[in-house]
C-alpha cells in the first residue's frame, strides 16, 4: 500500500499562529439518562458543556462506560439528550445530517455495495451526477490507499481496509465535522498505528473539524489539538487539556519528544488518581 | 478437466435418485401389492400424463394459482415483515396475530374459506397465499431486526429519509434472510397447492392425483407424485440460482479477507 503523501509544509498552518477560531459545535449542559429497569436510572452523561472550534481535532478520552460515545451520538443527532442541547453553527441539532459525518468502530459499510459503491453512496444521495461522483470517489479511494480494490465487497476486506473505506465513504459527502467513534478500536496494534498516521496526514491537508472518541491515551495525544478527559458514573468532563505539539506530527519524532511523553504520563496519572478515589468510596 | 472429487459430487444426486428408484422397484416386486406399482410402471405412466391435453391444462391451472399466491404473498409479506422489524409498535400489533395463525395448518382453514368464497380459484390461491406469507414475514422480520443500527445511522447522515432507509438499506441488508424465507415459502406453496386441490377438487395437479386414486389407477398416482416432486426440485433449483446471484456479496466464499491492513 502506498502511504498517503505528506502535504507540502507551506500549506500547513502552525498551531501557534492560527487565526482566532470560531465555535462550530456547542454542547450546552447536556445530560443523558437511560432507564435500565423500572426503578433504576443510569446517568450516562451529567451536565456536559463543551465548545469545539472550527478546524480543531478534539479527542474525547475516557474509560468504557463514561458516555463518551453517547456524547458523540448526540452531536451526530442519532440520540436526543435527556436535557440540554447540542448546536452546530448556532443551530440546534435535531437529527443526523450530511454536515456531520460519522465513522464507527463497527465500520457499518453497506455489505451489498462494492468499495466504490459504498464511497459513491453519499454523493449520489446528495444529487451529484454519477460520472462526477465516481471520479471523486475513485480519487478518495486512492487517497485512503485502496486503489485497485474499487470492485471488492466489504466481506473480502480486512478490518483496516474496511475502516479506510468507511473513512472515504464519509469524506465523500464533504461533512464539515467528522465524528469518529473509536474508529480504530477493533483493529490490531500495527494496523491501528498505520491508520492513525494516515488519518493525520489526510487531516493535516484540509483540517476538517474532528471529534474523536477513544480510550487510548497515546492515540488521543498523538492526534489531537485538545483532549477532553471524561470520568464515569456519571459521565462528566474531568479536564480539558490543550495538546501544544507542533504539526505536522510524525510518530517517529513525537514518540521521542519529552513534551509528548509528559502529556501521556500526566493524563495516565490523572486517570489513575480518579481510579483510586473510586476505590476509597 | 473435472477432478474425481468434483465428479463424485456432481454424480451424487443422480446416484441417490437411482438408488431410491431401485429400492422402490425391489420393494414393490417383493410386496406384490396392487396399490404399490413398481417404479418402472410409475415412470411409464408419466408420458401419458404429460401427453394428455386435459392433464396439462390441470397442471397449468395449478401452477398459475401457485404463482399468483406466491407472488402476492411475497409482495405483501416482505414490506410487512420489514416494517415489523424496524418498528416496535407495528411488531406489537401484528406479532400476536401471526402467532395465532402460525401453527394452524392453512389447509384447515380451507373449508371456512370455501364457505365464503366458493370452491374456485380464489379460495385455493388464498390458501397458498396464507401458506407462503408466514415464513416470508417471519424471515423478513428477523432480517430487518438484525440490521446494524450504525448502518442506518450512516445512511441517515447521508440524508436518507426513514422511508428511503427502509427501502435502500433495510431491504438489501435483510435480503439474504428474506430469500431464505421465500425459499421455504416456495416449497410450502407447492404443498398447499396440492392440499387445496385435495380438499376442493375441481382442477389441478392434485385433482389428477386424487381422481386416479379413487379409480384405482395407482401407476398414475405415483407418476403424479414423481411429477410434483420433480417440479419442487426444479423450482427450488431455479430459485437457488436467482438467490445466489442476488446475494453474492454475502456468500461464504467471500469470507476470506485479504491479508492487508
């Protein structure tokens, strides 16, 4: 597979000199309660407020069961919050829409469509002419490193390849925000690393806003401008940490960078502390 | 060139049929019973039936009812099953109804339907329709229920309306399961077709069979059984070909993923 070519460095805006960013997504005092049985309620999210700036790569990091995916689904419009509201560019989110493109851990490809058919689905739905949609989709498939696999069915692909198709399928309809729900969670370590690198290369080219849910500290620090740490039962925002590391980021350089290491260690320590606090209760 | 293993596999069904006919022949010769003709006598009677215009009209009338009943059942049952699979309230409404009808042999309803609609084509077609509907509804329901939520969300994010999602995501995603139901339905159509003609004799393949039985023409009876059996095998084989084409993407030979990240 060909690696995604690195973008020319003059197109990259360094983090420090970025123009004042405007809010694209506002999460305003959102709570989510699930009724698990007649008498017991499970509070998945408790009073979450968060603003996401346009063009930022924001990770939501937390242990399983902290409601981080639920928060993403609320922004996606797939789930309505019990109270509070989420807004996209000032408009209340009432349902899913092509301005917010999801990428799921489960891939959720259409198995009856080929790779090309999957990627073309969104543009065709938006009314893009067939020839045009196909040309765009072929370019995207090449960008995610799957040239030559256009006519394969999802069943014939490995997990990593499926997630590449899912990413291309979502990018194909030009969402303003990418909503990634533990996208690399089902992949083996090696494949995950490669997809992280390629995602970063793709992202650094057009700097779409990304909301990225993960439980991996390294992944969150490596990819993000901002890490939102969540704690569980009830799901709350514990800390929001700006990751002030230069871009473009290269894994080989970053792993040796003491600033990167410090972020990882600090965040892990904070989670450990909250675990211990949990024991004390 | 075909390998020995492939050749054996191809020949196996033919050998099984020949074996069955041979066993039949031997059993019949040993029993020497008038009502149990030999296999050869039964096979000899087949050309007589198929060469007779009256019989052919009867068989074609059966097939027409079967096609109508099966077609109408599929057209109504698939949408109903899919709706039930995706909407809890639709399922809550229809499920008890279907649970009551499911174990009732559809032919048992026939005398009542005959009282209402007479002994003609409508009654028989309706019985076939009922026989086919339930497995198709059930499998469509199960198939629609199993459709991954995230797949529907992906469609919703692309701007598909709920109705579009039902037709363009739930239907294709559930298709392998739906076609399994249709395959069961097809065999049931043949069974209810014959049974309905047994109860209301007037025309049809079942009519030939039971008239021959009344008149003691046992070679014709067994010849008809062979003909009906052969029709069943043919329909099933044709359906299987169509099915395999439609859901090629879900077939197990596609299961081996490539080694590539």
